[in-house]
C-alpha cells in the first residue's frame, strides 16, 4: 500500500522535502490570515482577496484588480478556515508523497502547482459562464491533480500500484465527487479541473526524457 506512511519525521523531510514545504507554506499563510482577522466572526472575503484569493467579484475597495494572474497561484496556499486547512494538509502529507518519489522533486512540484492553477482557470471560466460570483481559496485543485496522476497510474501503470492502492485511488475520487456535490461552498470545478489536469500532466511527464524515469 503506497499510501501508508511508515517514515519517521526526519526520514519524511529527507524523502519528501517539497511536500513538507507545501504544507509549511499553507500553515504559515493560515497564521498570517488569522492574525489579520480573516477568520473572525464578522470577517468578510475582503481579507482573503487582499492576500491573493481567486475571484470574479469586481469593485471591492482597496483590493485592486481581482483578475490579476498571480491569484491563480496564490489562492492555492490560502484556506477558508482551520478545518479546510486540516483536511487539505492531511491529504498532502498522506496521499501525495509517492508522487514526489516517483517524479522527483521538481516535476512533482510542477505537477502540483500547474494542476492547481489549471483548476483555478477552469473554475474562473465555469463560474463566469454561469454568471455566478465566487471567491475561491484552497489546495484542493492541486491535491486533486495528484489524485488524477494516481488515476493515470492505476489505469496505465498498474505494475506501479498494488491492488489496495488502486482501490484507494478509486475510493478517493468517488468519495471526493460525492462530497463535492453534497457539501456547501465547495468549488466543484476546481476538484474536477485539478483531477483532469493532473491526469494529463502526469501522462505527459512520464513520457519526457528528462529527469527520473517513471514509465
């Protein structure tokens, strides 16, 4: 089972430095947002927007251009509350490390960030087309990019996964799809877009001649 973590913390940091760094950035940004009142009872989305949330809302005083391209990246490291942060960091720490070992640190980081940004692009297009206003934060699109990569592996690189791991991937995706629809205020398009992006990005990466060979 590739999703069971046996490493001690010093081994974890040695084997998965990018994963550890991603979680650290998420935690630091949560602390910064909390210190600036983003999670207080009377807080509005303006603080999230100030620190880089993705949105199609216009005319928020003091925020500037909400269409800034950098928001597609920065919003990946922001979260809407402690529970949101906890679930996403758990997913990163437990489920994504095998990808870092398989792809290598750089390509793993590229897949994570690119999946998250593509998920945000798809979200922006979908909500704009539906004429819906939204403010989106969270690592879910990038995490689902990892799930999409595992789905590619389960379907086309079966030798790299035991049966239990393949079943875990299918369960993660099915349960994720169900909860995306039944949980309020979930960016469904980010989940879907991240999974699709990760699936095709991983398929591309395993065919590149550079770096660690995984296919």
